[in-house]
C-alpha cells in the first residue's frame, strides 16, 4: 500500500501533524510506503519522522497564506502566488499521476490540506482522506472579495473526499464527508529529559525555564527583552539571540521543540496547531501572542481558553518585553484533550485504504 500525502508547505504545523500520524501508521503497517509530496525542507521532515522511512516528492500543492512575518499576512502576495500555482498545477498533477501509476501499488491520497489533492486522487482513481482543523475555504472567505473564487474552488475540492479526519481546534468544515474527530496529534519524544538537561548544561529549574518558538519564519527578538527576566532561562532557536543574552540557550538543530518541553513550564509562542498539540500534551502553560488577519487564530485562542493553562499577550506587549512570566496562568475552562489523536487518525487511514481498495479490487474482478 502506498500512502501519498499532499502536505501543505504553508508552515511546519502541517508537516508535523502528518509526521505524527504517519509514524503512528508505520508502527501498525511497517510495510506500507509513505510518500510525502511537499515543498517542506527535507531536513525538517527527517527530523519529524525520525526512524520511520519515507520518500519525498518535492511538489507544491497549495499556497496557504503568504506571511509578512510569523504574526502577519500578505494578502497581495498570496493572490499572486495562488494565480501562479494555478498555472503550474495541471502539469504537476499529470506528472505525479504518471509516477503513482508506475509504482503498480494500491494507493490512498492524504490531503493536509491542499485542495489540489482532490484532482490528483481523481486522476489515479484513488481514495482520498482529508486531515485538517480547517480548510483554505474558511481562511480565504474572510480575506475579501478577491479571495472568494479561491474559497469556492477549495470548498468544491474538499467535498470530493472519502473521509475527513477532524483534528482538534477545528473551524467549520461542512464538506459532507464521513468525519472522525480525533484527539491531540503530538509527535512522540525520543530523548530523556535528564540527558537533554546535561547536553544543554541547563541548571535553571523547570518553573523558571521558558521555551520560545514562533514557527518556521521565526520572529526576531531583541536581547534586552530577555534581560528583563534575569530569573528566567530561555530556550531559543535564534543563534544570535542565544549568543547575546546570558539567560538563553540555543536549541540544537537536531532536536524538535517538543523534546525540550519537559524541561520547561511555559512557552512563548503564536497561535499554531502543532505547537498547541505538543504544549498541551506536555502540560505547558502557553503565553500566546495574538495574531491578526488569519481566521484560524481566534479559533485557536478560544480552544486554548477551554483546554490549556494560558496567558494572552498583544504584539505590543511582546515587543516591549511585557511577557507576564511572573503572573499566574489562567486556568482552562474545560477538561484536557486526549493525546491519542495520531493513533486514531492512523486507524482511519488504514480502514479507508483497506475498505476502498478492497471494493475497487472486487469491481475489477467483476468487470473481468
């Protein structure tokens, strides 16, 4: 069985989610081939998948939203990128369909959450499963009249699937598909916290250690902002910041942020699906810098209020160093979410692949 995953290059969150689910699938079906069709960096994917084998097809299937930085969107650039991709997709779909047919294996297409996955699945006659907490129809709709055609095209594509894996923190996804709601989908840690503390030469107590992360684009912070919190130690992925601030350590390139979460009590971050999954599963308090111009952000904020210990910050507070690390966290309004979503999602993929391909084999036998 070939699992061909069309993975959005919009951000690392889509890749992290797919990696968590497909590594869980690999544990149950180690002989199945995992193909990641995505522009995400190979080094990121290798780190996310660890020892689970995968192949990469370096294809771009969607645009998402072009970001000015980790907290801001660029609508004009997004429209231009959508138009450029639309010209490129037909040839890519033809090429990838030929490649898939040449493998001579039963196949399932997984979309997270590129609408063009529907056209590919249709071209090769494969079952299609969406995995998402939103679709681009819900993101483009509020972005203005110029985005309406793109929102409508995305919705039309999403309604062509066989199943939907509905991830936590979901926006409305009225796609008319059989839907399975799953729990959090964090990756699994591969290192012992005591070994990591020794490797990082970390002496700060857990309740004074803070993880700082703003996704793949990152966000430049001035060293004096960290110096405002001399009793805290920060784990950062900006080498110049770690060098300039005595109370900061650089996150090694071969470690995922989730590996470091057991060393910390809080994380300073932006709204992001995979960061939320990992932080909530690890029990971290989330100091969330609010994000404007992206429809998923308020949904994530509301979910955090329900399920996680938190504090909300404005961008102005972030830039002034008013991070409220000395303040108690606000308690969640509801119970924690279960953390077994990756295994649940893998089960949906296995069941759909076996059911649909068995039905197709029966049809072929009947027609012969």
